C-alpha cells in the first residue's frame, strides 16, 4: 500500500493535492521549479490563494508530513500536476509534462504508480509511459508475466475542481480514472480510494483524457451561445440579462450568463486540444472558441467608443481574475481587456481587484493604477465591471450616478 507520494508541480492543483494527502496520513514530497514557492511552503506559507489552503499547508508542514524541494525523491506514487498550455498557433505545449515526467524517471522503481492529473490532449498518458521505458530499459509498462517484476503503472486522473472550492471538491467530487491498461487503472483507483469520497469511475487513459476535454468544451460552447446572444441583443437594443432570465423559465432551457470572454487554465485552453486533434470533426467547438475569444475585443471597442466622449477619460476596471472571488489571472479575459485598453491609451485606467496586491507586469504602466474600489469609481468617467466579485455587492450605487457603466456580467442589472 502506497505510503509516500511525490507531487510534481505545486500550483493551484498540486499544492492543495499535496497538502490534502499529507493531512490524510501520506508522507508527501512536493516538487516545484519556483524557488520562492518552495521556500514559502517549507515555512508553512502559501504562494497562491485558495480558501483554507494556508491552514492546511501549515498543518501539513508542521506535522512533518509535507516537505518540498526543487527535485523529486523516491516514492510509491508520483503525481504530475503541471501546466499544459497551448502555443500561439493553438497547438498543445507538452513541454512541462515531459519535463515533469523525465524529472521522476531516475527515481522510479518497479511497482510505482505514475498519475498525470494535468488536463492533456488525448494520448498524453501513453506518451508518458513511452518516455519512461525509453529512458529506463530496466522498467516495463507491459502486463506480460515476463515483465511483472519490473513494471510501473501509469494512469490519468484529471482534476475536476473549481477554484474557491478546491479542498472540498478534491475529496467529494467523482473522479475519472484511466490507466494505460487495466492493472494501471486498478492501481490508481486503489490509491484514490484512500482519500476520495466521490465515485471512482474507471476507464482507459484515452477516454479519461477525452472526458475532461469534453467537460470543458461543453462549458465553452454553452458560454459562447450566451456571448453570441449578447452581441445580438446589443444589435437589436434588447436587455440580454432580462432575455436570458425569461428564456430560462422554460423547463428545458438553461442558458448560461454572458461575460467578457472565457478565461482560466481549463475552459479557455482545453477545447483547442480537440480542435488540434480533429480539426474537421470539431467545427462547433472551434466556432465557440472563436466567439469567446472575440468577446474581449468587442468589450474594448464599446469602452473606446464611450471614452471618445471625454477629453481625458478615466476608466475604472472592476476585477482582473478570470472568475469571481479568486486571485487567479490565468488566461483572464479581464486582463486581456485592460491590457488592450492600456495599449490603445484611450485614457487613464484605475483597476480595482481586491484579491491581488500587485498588478501583473504587463499592467505596471504609468497610466494604470491599482486602487480601492471606491476610489477607482470616484475618480472615473466610465465604470467597466469585468468580474462579479462578492465584495462588489457593497458598492454604493450612488457612486455610479453620472458615470457611464458598462456591465459585462449583469451585476448591476
């Protein structure tokens, strides 16, 4: 039975997973190339925000069950939780996955389990298995009786958590588990059964990879429908929020809400993996990506048109994260919008993002400032609501009088 786990990648998935395993009784060795993150975690601190994560990390480190460094160690189970972005041509970038896989190769022993949790193109788990045996001819990935004593098990178990609820959902959500063969699937299921209370849904690696891409593409397509409705309603002078609210009274209709675009490490990225793998068969998914990627520019055009009414306009941009109540700026359409406004220099930009203390490097410009929500609004001519953070509920609506308000979330509706 697995006693020690090595988690490679201590970001928004890896660190919560490592700390959870540690408090569940596993001896955990975390690995990350970010030296600052390693130092902070070893002090019981966190370099990312997730509710209650700081408490769990501190407990895990103080108990001695969690230690981190820049290099892997021998373990029973290796979890790879590294980024899988796409390149500028929208083709998958598996360099982080390959680096993570190769980093554990010297430490692998027969009987070990390697689990890829990173959302990945179909076939990635099989590639990891191939990379392992290419680098270590003393190891096998075969179920053959002749190689039973030298084999390692390789599986994919995609993360399915929502930022802001990660620690709870790591335990409670159902998990899809797909091995490169049946024995790998069973080994991985036995491991996750020790800390997951949700159902363990066993399949093969390729189907597990496809399932995660399908989940996020489904969301992307449905958000694209809502965003396209917002374009149509603007053109026809109809309130899209009222429209959707009325349409959703139909018992078999549940339209999502429009926004400034689609962001995050999953929904804005994963559909491109399917488009790349099967371009002729994924026309709807591809179109949804085009619609959602178009939305930030559409918002910028609306702001620029209104800014032209002022001699020296000041724009208050409320929110930068890719979704509400988190500090995660990855693939955020809000960041893209503010960057574009800054490049156009349509006016001074005051940003209110209560979940960060420092602006990203791309926005550290002379005409861009991070300030409190109230001050940003008071100084502004235009208020651009980009993220529906709960804290924005406390905005004094009187402050919005005499302002041009562009609400991309229906927050003030």
